C-alpha cells in the first residue's frame, strides 16, 4: 500500500473577498474529489482573500498507481485560475514490521 499527500500553496490574484476566493478554489476541490475520487481539502489560509493552501491525499495499492492519481490531481491545480506558489509531496512509509 502506498500513501502520499501533496500540499499546494496558492495565490488567488484579484480576489477581493472570501466569497470570490472560494468561488475560484471550490471548482479545484470539486474536480479533484469528483473526477479523481481523492481526498482534498483547504487546510490553511481559509480567512485570507488571496491565499489558499490545499492538500490532496492518495492511497493506492502500488507506487505507480499512486503517482498516476497524484499527477492527475496536480494537473487540475496547475490548470486552474490560481498561481501555485509552492507544492510539496510527502510519502508515508508503511513498512510492515510483522
């Protein structure tokens, strides 16, 4: 089993309210959740008009499948109407100690 999470620091240029920011972030979250069936959430900067941090979690049976799912989620974010300031992947090591 492979587990990986990716965090995206986003800049939402031109957003002048939380409502406007959320209107631009929501389609990203919905697309990742609905089309790719992955867990995704805004995890930081919820009260900032022009910033957002979202995280995506992937659990897959193989590393190859995990990377495929992760890449599809990353494409959604990079294609969105936001600027990606930073992204970072974290793999969880689940070695079996039995």
